C-alpha cells in the first residue's frame, strides 16, 4: 500500500478502548497494523472486541465479509516492544507523561529514522512529552475521539520542536483514515477538551446544587440537539479519563474557579464507577455492553 503520507505500517501502543479502536480503523483502511500491549490478557480482549465490531458491521451491511477478513489479516497483536515497528507509532497508553516518554525513547531504538511518534493524549502537554524524547522534532499529537472508528474529528497537535515536513504527512494520514484533521498548537485541553469543559462541569454543578437530576439534564440537552447528554458522554469516555482531563486543564490554566473539577466525578473515580467500561457510572450498564 502506497499513500501520500508515505505511511504504510502503523503501530498502535495500548490495547484499551481507544487503542483498539484506532487499530481497527487503521486495519479497515488497509494499513498494515500492529497493536501492542504489555498485558497479554488486554490484547486478547482487544482482538475479541475488534472481531466482534467487524462482525456487527457485516451484519448491518456496512462492510462485506471479505472486507472484514482483509481487515483482520492486516492486524498483528504483539506484547514485545521489539516488534513495535512502523512508519508511525500511535501511543494510547495510560495518561502518565513519564510512561509515554519512556515508551517513545525505547521504540526510537528499534524504528527507522523517519518514523513518526504521535501521542493520543487528551490532557498532557505534547511539548513536554516531545522535550523528553530523543528526537523531539518527530513527536506530535494525534488526538482521536471515542469511538475512533466513527467520530470524524482528529486534532493534529504541533509543538515548537516539530519538523514542518511532519505536519502535512499527519494531515494526509488523517484524511487517509477518513478523518477530518484540525491543526492546533499545543495548549491545555487542545481545542475540543478545552471548549467541552463547561459542558461537563456546569452539568455537574447543577447536580451538586440540587437543581435537578442527571436524567433530566441529559434528556434536555439531547432534545436541544446534542447527540449525547453530558453524563452519558462522560460514562462513554470514562470518568477516570474525563476527570483527569478536567484536572489537567484546571491546573495548567492556573486553577480558575469556573473550571474547578467536580467532587461528584472525583467520587465516581474513587469508587471505580468509571462508566460503560466498568458497567457502572452515572448509569448502570449490562455486562454485555
């Protein structure tokens, strides 16, 4: 496969919900795709979920059985970093800056000099990550939204170190995935997560003050044109991830009162009520979801 971006092989690191979704998307679009996770059980689960997702697309006549088979052939599941080789490395591991930096530096040793390193972080500074990596000019942000196979937007985040030739390659790659890329400079929350904070926080403040209930807020906002109410959306994203983004943006912007994270969401995280992925968040979810 030859592409305008000169990207043929993709390595996705982290086989959680987002990483598995990105890997499935890349494989569907014809890229040779490696999905890495140090946890073999997580890899097995990701493989089952991807196969299930593709089968559902077949049953809904979205893709053919042959397309599903080809997509699965394009996927390789690995737990050894020595096999994490590609034209682009997409990092989707836990939101720990030190872990991301260590992973990129480790993979720089086994990849060629033109490999692009991108982070899918939703809350950390891409510039700080790049600053800790051996070749900061090859590091950028490529922020997908969940579910990565469906939502069209991708934020392409640049840093002061970036090689200018990398930007058009990332834009082309995003378009090859069928996405709508939006360029932005590194900033707290980038564009979407910065703008979205009031959507979640104001809803949470209404609950804190006893103004109304969760179901009413979701129902009214969906009736107003939003595809998903704030509480359903937080459950889909994961309350741990959403809360971490709120905390990060709040701290990076100097702790403005209007962006103060909610104790309600902090309690959800402490209880392990993270949303759909744990079966319980603001709502309860059946085990099959």
